[in-house]
C-alpha cells in the first residue's frame, strides 16, 4: 500500500488541479499538490530506511495490473522496490516537495498557477514511474512522460517566443536520444524475447560471445544494446553532443529548472545506466565510450560556465558538468558512487537554483550578474543559502576530517577515475581535475559578482530589492541541511566497500570489480588534488572579481577569439543550425513550394475546389434576372435540340 501511495499521490494531485483547477481555486490547488507530494516524500524516506539497511531482504515487486500481452510479450505494470529505487524515490519526492512549496511564493502572481502545479505533479509522477519500473517498456513510458512534462513546463510561459522555442528544442533533441533508446529496447526483445529486468539481467551472461548483424556488419550483442541505451541516456542527461537543450531550458520558471536539474529529467540517464549495470559490466568497450563522453562533458560545460553572465545559465552548465562526473563513475564501474553523487547533487543543485530564484525575485526578474553586486546586505538569508550550495558544489572540506556534500561524492569520482583499469582513465582523471578547478572558479565568480562588491543595479531596482517570503525560504532548510550533511551521513552506506550490502542486488558488479575498495587506498596527493583545485579556483575568482575587478574584461578583450568561443558554447548551436536546421528548412521549402503549393494545391483537393468555385462563378454570372435573356437562352437551347433531333433522324 505504501508503495502505491508514493507513486499515485502526485498523480492524484496533478489530475485534481489539472481537471478541476478552476473549481478548486488557485490556493487550494497549490496546497493539494504540495501536501500530496510531501506525504509521498515522507513515505519515501521510510522506504529507504526499511530497504537500504535491511540487507536486501525487503526487495519487492508489487504488481498493479496486467498491462500488455502480445504474442510472447507479456508485461505487468508493477512497482519494483529495491535500494536503487528507494534512493531515487527520496531524491525525486524530496526535491519535488521543496519545489512545490517554494513555487507557492514564487508563482504567487501568475494567473495560471493551477496549470503550473498540475504540470509539476505530473512531472513528479512520470519520474516516479520511471524509477519504479520493472521492465523496459514501463521505463520507456516514464521516460517519455518526463519528456512531455518538461516540454509543458519549459514552455509554461507560452506567450514568450523564447520559451516556446526552448520547449521545442528540448523535445526535439531528446527525440534523437529516445530513438536510440527505443532501438535498444527493440534489440533487447529481439535477443532475449522479454523486456522484464530480472529475466534480461539474469540471462545477459549467456550472450557474451554472441553477435548481432546490422546491415551486414556484425556487432557484439551486449555492447550494441548498451550503446543504444546510452544514446538515450545522453539525450535525457544532456551529455556532450546532445547537451544543447539544457541551457535553453532556463526559459521556464526557476522552480522548473530546479526540478529538472536536480531530481527528475537529467538524472534519468544516470539511473538507466545504473539499473542496467548487469549489462554494462559485460560491455567494456561501451564503458570506455561512456567515460570519454562523461569526461568531455564535464570539461566542456565547466569551460562554458566560466564566461556566462546569466545566473541561471551558470548553474545550468554546472549541472551538465556534474552529470559528466556521474557518467565517468558509471563508465569505470563505480555505479554506487555515481548514484551517491546524484543523491548529494540533488540537494545542493536544487538549493542553488532556488537560491538563484530568490535573487531574481529580489532583483525584479533581472538575471544578468553584471547588473547585480553587493546583494549580501539586502538579502542575507539568500546569501547564506547560495554560499552553502556553492561550498557543497565545489567540494569544500578537509580529507579525513569533514566536508560538504560534494566533497565526498565528487572527490570519490575523481579517485575512481584514477584507479580504473580502463586506458581512458588518465584522460578522465585529468579532465575531472581541471573541471574541479573551473567549477570552483565559476561558482565563486557567481557569488562574488552577485553578492559582493559595489552594486551595479539601477536605483529603481535597488529600491525594490527585498528578501523572499518565508514560504520560499523555509522549504530550503531541507536542501540546506542536505547540502551540508548528506555526504557525511551517507558515505559509508553508499560507497564504503564494507557496506556493499546496502545496494544488495539492485546494482550488479563483476567479482573482479574492486573499484570501491581501491579508492580507499589512493595516495594522499590524489586525495588532496580536488581540494587543491578547489582552493586554486577560489583564489583566482577572488583575485579577479574582488581584488582586481577590471582585469577580467581586459583579459576577455585580449583573448577575444577564445572568449567568444566559450561565450558561444563552442559554437555547437551554430554548427547544428548549419548542418541540420538550415538544410532541413531548405528541403522543407522545396517540398512546400514545389510539392504542396504547385502540385497538391494546384491539382489536388484544393485545386479541384478552386476550379469548381471558378466555374460556378461563371455560371452565376449568367443568372441576370432579365426575362429577355432567359427567352434568348430558351430559343438557343430549342434550336440545339431541333438540330440534334434532325441529325439523328436522318442518320
């Protein structure tokens, strides 16, 4: 019963407010959805407590109903509960509950609040469907559900053209990844004859040496399936090459950004690979590709964040970079560490986004950090929240003593990249270390530009600066505590080798995979390296934006090519526009002009209707209303009839 409540309470809230929002009212819609999601969050913590520390004895599959039967395909809609699911339930519902209550204050003046809260709860339900799935078809249903909900939320302010374009961009780019994911599911059914997780995972080892023929080319079966599934993960989790939708998703309301980036859509790809660990453990070639994509994503996004001026975009690229860290961990076989970082990241990234929302709220919707400065005196509570999130993101801490959330999870990923046996491990270790330096720099750049120094805002904006109401700040206490303590409290259970029973059978690793043990035996230099990079980043940001604030513009002017390269996000949007968008538009115009207008409209149904209209207009012109015209027509007609009769009679 408790599992069903966790899953369906957000759906009930979405349906009530979506279908009966006008009758229920805006205030009641806010409260109904927020309370129901909060109950689901509390129940999720209870499930984690019962499942995670029960040594796997409470793993369950609860069948809801018979879902689909077609030939040999027999699927139930069921709820799979294990340690991995329990962790994801906590992440999704906790952040969602905070976002719901925060939105009560943030969206207070919006006339479409019922619709907004309905979408939020629908988003939460779709993600819960995804993480509780027990087969690939159900997972794909939730996968597409979060895609739909993200489209609705990113484009929530549909009166803005930029919001509509961003929503379409997110939807289309994700379709590219989803196409690969769908092909992966087709291949799984073709090879295994089933889409059930337990059956596929338990029989995966039987296909190690098998090959699949595609267009007369042979591929390792398991590796090919894993590659296709990872294409889906790349799109959903905004990895390098399929990342372009994520920054533009900032066009939605700030609470949406927090939910997408911290708990729902972008974490789906990480969850997918972790859930399919029995497959990925058998596909070392794909693991190498995952590490490469993850490490490249981390350095790419971090480099772009260095020069962004929109406060939300800086945090958005930070999310993209941190997801790269997670995929590096997945690729080297440290699935537990990846989920650990997903867990801690949810707290401090949601805290940063919602804190940024408070800044934007205080600055009369201004998002450009160049027009801020000195805000710590005006909004001290928000400053403390943002400062805490920044410390957690940058991995502030002392090895062997205590640290913020990111210190435990992010540093563990760097250590895992160092000890991996994969040839690409050195590349990953170097990229992650440089990314750690950049992360510290751009995070503290955000803090210094926003909260320190002289204010650069107009007098009108300054006169309206105010702290956010308690309904927006109080829910953030949960995220605040998570950003400080989640790494310290859950480190042993999540990634300590001696506590491997926590994950039980929810994550599978080969017997020769000892990476969780090896990270505890790296040298002190490796352990201290992320901390050293963090300190260097703080020092550089302080030097440039506090001690010598006029220096960054000079450096940007001196290195204009590099600056523009980073400012334009490595020109990926321009490249994709040139390669994919413009040719598609040109081809579309050719078919539109030549095919649609010149052929279909001219000779098809539209053409026929036009001809009928033209002829009838001519006929109508003959109806003059004068008797002598009708008499003349009758004489002409009678003459034709007599002539025709004579010719026929004589013939």
